[in-house]
C-alpha cells in the first residue's frame, strides 16, 4: 500500500498538492461554520437520575433555576433597615429588567424570609431567574455577564456581589479564552524559532505547518458535520489547534528527517520520497492509529464535554496522518534538495550517524539492571503523592482568588449557613396520598450530616417537590457524600434526587463507571497495533506498562502541586481545593498516553528496521536510538513549549493541563525512551522480537 502511494505521489506531485490544498481550504471554509454551533456546557450525564429530575422539574413543574445570585451587603446596617430595604428593592427591580430575566426573588420581596439572610444579618440573597433551556450555558453565561457588569460593586449604601451559575460560567469561559490567546502569543513565536533550530533550515522548518494546518482545517470540517447531530463543546477547538500543531511537528520531523537521510545517502529525489513513505510514512500511519484509538476512548464517557474531545482528537489525528502522507511527500518531491535551503544550522540538516544518543544507548546497555532500578525508583518517588489524589469538578475556585466571581462565591460560603441558590431537589411523582412515608423520608434527610435545612413540601397535581438546602458547595466531595447518603435512605418509590449536587455526583459516577472500559479499550487496541507493527508479543506489553508508569509519575507530580499546593513559583498562583478536576485529569491522561505511544512507535520503528537489516540487538537499539531520539526529543520539547504556555492561565484546570502534558512528554522522551527502553531491550535480548508462530502471519514482518 505504502509503495503504491509513494509511486502515485511522485508521478503526480503537483496535481496531488493542488487538489489536496483546494480540498483542505474548502473544508476549512465550511468548517468555520461550526464556531457558532459550539456550546460551553456538556458537564452532565444526560442519562442520570439528576438529569431525569431536571427534566421533570422543567417540563411538569415549570421550575426555573437561578441564573445569578446577588449577595447584597448592607454594611453596618441590618438588612431589615427601612433605607436598606428600599435600595435593595430598587436593585431587584433593575435586575428584573435585564434581558432574559423572567423573575426575581429576594429577602426583601419575600417579606423577610429568614433563610435568605446571612448569619450576621448584614447581607441577604437576591436570586435572578431566566427562562433558558436546561444546559443552555451560552445564554446563561451572557445573562451572567450582563448582571455582573451592571451590579457588581458599590450601590449607595449597598455592596453587591454577583455570583451563581451564569456569572461563574461566563467568568471561567472568558478567562480561559483570554488566557489561551496569551498562551498562543507566547508559544507560537517560540515554537517557530525552535523549529528553525531543530530542522536547521528555513524551508524545512515550514513543513510542520503543512501537516498542522491540514489537520486543523480538516478537523474543523468534521466537527461541523458532528454539530449537525449532537452537541460539541467549544473547548474542542483548543485540542484541535494544540494537537494539530503538535502532531504536525511530530510527523513532519519524522518524514523530513528520513527524506534527508535518503537524499544524503545518494538516492534520487523520487526514490527518496518513495522510501520515506514506505518507512517513515508507515510509522506515521501506525502511530496515528494508536493515538486515534487512544483518544477515541473519550467517546465512551457519558459527558458531552469529554465526548467533544474524543470527536476533536479522532478528527485531528486522522487529518494529521493524511497531511503527512499526501501533501507533505508531494512538496518534498517538488522541492528535492531545496528542502535544505536557508540553512541556519548544519547539524540540523545532516545529523551524525553515530553520536551522543548511540553512546548513551551503549552505556545504558552495559549496565541495564542499575539503570532500570534507578529509573523505577525515580518514577516511584514522583508517583508517591498519587495516594492523596481526590477528584471534583470545576467551580468558582478555579478562578484567580482576585476574580470578582470567585470573591462573590466565597462570600456565600463565609456568610450564609446554607447554599440556598443550589438546593438538592427531591421530586416524588404521585407522592400525594403517601404523606406518612414522605414525612419519614424527609425526617431522615434532615438528620444527614451537612444538611442545613429541609424546605416545605410543594404540591403540583399529584406530584411533590421538596428543596433540601446543603451546607456546602455543590461541586465538592462532601456534596457527593450527601447525595449518596440521601439516595441510600428508605424513600417513596419513584423518588428522584436532583439539583446541582446530584448532577455533580452523577457526572462523577458516570466517569468512574466508564473509566475501566476506556482503559481496557486503550490497552487492548494499542497492544494489537504495536504487535502488528513490530511482530512481537513482548514489545507491546512493555510499551503499555512503561507508558502507565510514566503517566502515574505525572499524576503523582500533578497531585503534589495542585492538591498539596507546592511549586506555585513555577506554575503560578492558584486556590488549593484539595481536589483535581476529573475531566481535566482524564484529558491529560488520554492525550499523554496517545503521545507517548507516538514516540514509542518512532523509536521501535527504527530499532526494528535496523534489526531486520541484520544488526545485533545491541547495535539495533544504539543505531535506532541515534536516528530517532533526536526527533523524539525535539518533538517533545516543541510540544512541551506549546502546552507549558498554558501555565500562564489564571484558571487552575488549564494550568494543570499545561503542566501535566508538558511534564509527561518530557519525562517520556528522556527517562523512558533514552534510559528504560534501551535497558529493557538489552535485558530481554532477542526475546524482544518473539511471537507465537500462528500469530506471525498477522504482522507486517510476515
């Protein structure tokens, strides 16, 4: 297949390049229509009990959720003061006139409901409701933005703090958008400078753009098609651009480096292109498949947010492989020796046949046991903090502590005994006539540790609704415990437990339930693909285990920093919550595992090639490392720069994404590929390439 593709591209390079370019530009043009169809939600399990409760409340009870919560501080005066009441009611009237607001409710408009007053009596709640659809985070965020802009701050004798779903949603999304622009303004120029240094010539350094832009524009088109059938998160675009450029760098480095090797060995341009496609191109194809099946595991999760990254990952990887196998070889065929034009560093153009990487491999293989023990000890030390790992989801605390939305949200925790704006919703269909059972259940609920109060029973036809006010934020481990305890109580048949805390609990449960399936999918297909590629049973098992070790060490380091609160001087300040965002951790883990397999195949492909050419196990590893480690290290460094720029973000989850991916790819390219892989290859010797005879016919080496 690869030989035929190489022959086809060499003979028709101009036509191939023109047609592919036109196709990608058309795809990008159509794909840009996706931008207006993406949403900023997707954090809920739509098949969960809490989702059913939300639908029931919305459709049958016509219940609206507060889109914003205003904390109105009266200073030294009591909220019951006549002058304060007059000013607060005037503010409430103005809030009701904001576009999208359907109604308001406050301490003052309810005649002084005690549950809406702070514990010190100097502040009270004002709730603003919107008639938006459940999960319409874009509309909710816009209303939150308008309310915060109009009311946050001093108003006569009052100080107003704007919080709630709409305000926090807008604050987080807006902050992320700003921070990503800053990160890109740092990463892109620095990446271009590093590309020139790594490739050693101006013309060659532009090659990653061919693959990267092809992948990004093509992926936009696929995402647009997907939006016609389901919801896609706007943050999928960030993965598309980051991974598109990252894979563009990886695959262009591999292809261009091999093309130069063939040219400098005396082959013609046409033969060099054919050989490049048949060797490096084959590696790109199988590497892309491993990354693709890894990222496709995100599609198993019940949250649209994670599914969106699965759609984005599968799309961008597919287009990156196509970009590396079609337009890039066509350009190389047209450029020929001009690929080295604009030389700035001769070492980048003509790498040494026998250099420091080969020497490193030989030194490692002279003493493999101490190297393995030392490497495993280091990974173990890095992984040790993972015993403290705990998971939650994004809330206002991911914002900088100085952000107005974070300050306002903190006021609720500090000054109010219950979270009135995010109640636990108890829905009892056909509850009328079962009063005794309902009463016993509610009595048990009131005794659960962490419940501030149980509200009055509201009747809607034959159905009942009760609001239970928790004493802590809804997106915490304590809230998850509350929901599980309430659901475990003896309750009327058909009872639904909903609300923000239940939504959080169900989302976490959905992730936990799906995780073993996703991990099994990744391990199974990665081992199958590496087996087909290498013809070995041993190498795929080692690859998965080494990547698991690397990932565990990375998560240990992430825990040490973001749960234990260390190393703020490096990653920047953040609020220590004692938990990690589960969605971000999964994204880091899957992306890192996929990229690690990318580098694994880069290395194994060269070792395998040297071994099949008749070299000994030791020389195959040394030569393979010499010819691939430079590419792996350069690719990892460039990718680390791209993601390290995310650490400039003020949003904790984005910092964590940047640090986690950067550390993992650097750890993988150095400790794993330069030390552990050669050492283990030496210890296993020729057994590395063993496979049962009946299975050999399914491999590429057959």
